[in-house]
């Protein structure tokens, strides 16, 4: 049985990936930090077959111990402080977890190694935030980076150190430069889920308005379930490489709002939206749009869920989710 080790197991991508790898017959191990992690119970309920292993990206020894125990075939490093807005307030923590955490993970892989003819294959969750103030459109694997947040800067370090370890030590290490990917498992702090969840709550009479920051920002939004397949595909190739994973389409936050409010049956969103400068970021990423042609050609990957279908799926989920919560009150 092939074994996969995932950091960030309780996050949106960790859960999608665990689900996908289980359908492929993998035994999945998920690293979890903390003495009492409130997400542990939720994970156990959703994935009783995932084995939780203690460890922390800020503690190299714990990573080595975890890998010695698991002896994985594949290591997916999805753990990070992943909320861009928070990274401005906790820049040092972000650098330590999201940036240096990758170095520690690579060092742990180098130390534990895996069987001689079956070295551990490493996946790093790189991000389109690295493109930041974009130098060209659409963005490809060769577009220079210009990060606009402590999170983006930390991700650039993680990306570059992954490439460096591959080139220096011949490690099988890949970086997936993933553009925004969403779905019903998205955290409520991210703008797409905040919109679909609040639209559902307004529709059900729980909330009256939604308070947002910059709604002109444009993103290339795909479905997380499609994107975790690309992670796995990268690790099945003969040679390690880096790939952009995106839809090749861009939409503004305003467009997302329009569609979500229409789908929920509230009509024009403008009457429900308020703006608060507290949601503005010190530096913004105005436009992201990725070119996934390398992944399509070399991996045979293609996104299946389009923008309209994504919004639809999230809105339907949130109506059901909030209705269920109402019944419990
Ligand atoms: N979160 C949030 N909340 N964002 C808002 C709001 C709000 O109330 N109002 C406007 N926005 C704008 C942000 O300023 C940003 O331009 C855009 O909506 C998207 O914000 P997020 O959903 O927080 O995502 P992100 O693009 O900053 O980062 C996500 O995508 C990256 C890939 O490009 C995260 O998932 C990162 O971890 C990921 O690397």
C-alpha cells in the first residue's frame, strides 16, 4: 500500500487530497500540531482512516520523527499560514511557518530519505500570490515573482528553496503554483466563502448585510477538488518539475458577488454590500490569471469545474449548511 504524508491535513486542500488519495488506495497520514487541536475531532469524523501524526512545521525534530515513523512514498507540504490578510499582522510567524517551514520539511526529507530506490517524493504548495504585482499576463512558470504580502514573500522562499534542493541534492521535489481554488470546504475568512455563506444567511434572514474590502480585485478561481488531482499527477512523473495550475479565466470580486446573490435569489447585491477599510490590505494583488498549458500538455490535467458551476456548488452548500444550523438552534 502506498503511503502519503500530508501537512495541513485539516485545511481545505488537505481534506480534498486525503479524500482523493484514499480513492487511489493510499494509506494517508496527516500531521497535526498542538496539544488540543479543535480540528482533530472534525477530521476523525470525516476521515476515520486517516492516521494523525503529531508534528509542527516550526520544529525540525518533530518532522524527522514523523517521517521516520511514516516512511512515506509521497510528502505533500500543504501546511501554512495561508490567509494573506493575517500575514500582514503576523509577518514573523508567517515567515517561520510558510517560508522556513518548507526548508525544515526538505531537510527532514533529506535526512530520512526513504528507501534507496524509492526516495520520498516531495510536493510544495506554491502560490499565485508570488506573482503579486504581475509582470506579465497571463502568468506562467517563467513569469518573474513580485510578491505583495509577507505571505507572498514567504511562499517565494518556499518555492525557491524547493527548486534549490532539487538542483543541489537531486531530490524529487515539485512545486505546484496554484491559483486561487475554492469550494464548500473553503474557510469563512476567504472572500468567496464569505460571500456565499453570507448570501445564504441573508436569504435565510440571519444576516442583513455583507461587509467587504476591495471588490475590484480579480482572481483566477478554480475548484479545489480539481486542483488536488494536479498535485498527485505532478508526483507521478518520471522527473520532478514545477507547474502552474489555473483555469485561464479571471473574474472580479464584484462578478462573484453578482452571481452568488443572483443564485441565492436575492437579486442585485449592491443593496446588501457595505465597504470597510479594515478589509483593505496595505498592498493589494489586483489581477491574477494563470496559463495552465504546461500542466495540460505534460500532466494531462484539465479543470473540470467552471466559474458558474463553482459559485453554484458553494451557494447550494451554504444554503443547506445554514438551514441545518438554524434547525439545531
Ligand atoms: N478575505 C477577504 N475578505 N478578501 C476580500 C474581502 C474580504 O472581506 N473584500 C475584498 N477582498 C479581496 C482581497 O483584497 C483579495 O484581493 C481578494 O478579495 C481575494 O482574497 P482572499 O479570498 O482572501 O484570497 P487571496 O487571493 O488573498 O489568497 C488566496 O489565494 C492565494 C492564491 O493566489 C489564499 O488561498 C492564499 O493562501 C493562496 O495562496
